[in-house]
C-alpha cells in the first residue's frame, strides 16, 4: 500500500509530510540566507539541497518577518547568513 502511495508523491509532498510529522515549522538555508514556512515551501525557487528543517522564531534583525532555527528556543541566537 505505501509503495503505491509513494509512487504518487512528489518531492514537495515528501518534504512537507516529514516536516508535519516531525513538528517542524519550515526550512532554512544559511548558504542562501533564506527560510520558508512549511505551508509555503520553496518560494525562492533556489537549490533546496542545503535546506534544513527548523522552527519558526521571532526576527530580531529587523530584516525579516521570522527566522527558521534548528533550535526551538528563540534565545538560541540563530541568525541566517
């Protein structure tokens, strides 16, 4: 059964399901300085191979609405490059 379903899934579907099942908020890629929420994946259209899952935290740099951090704690001082 899972094999039939897997044949119909796209890479987007697989990544989205992984994020949901593991309670991640989105993806971040420090090499490109971007982040995306799981409900709007890959709006940048860039290479996604360097993206890592993470959690949405408030932005304190003033340049973004949010950051996606590998740590849940907003005090992690995580900054995208």
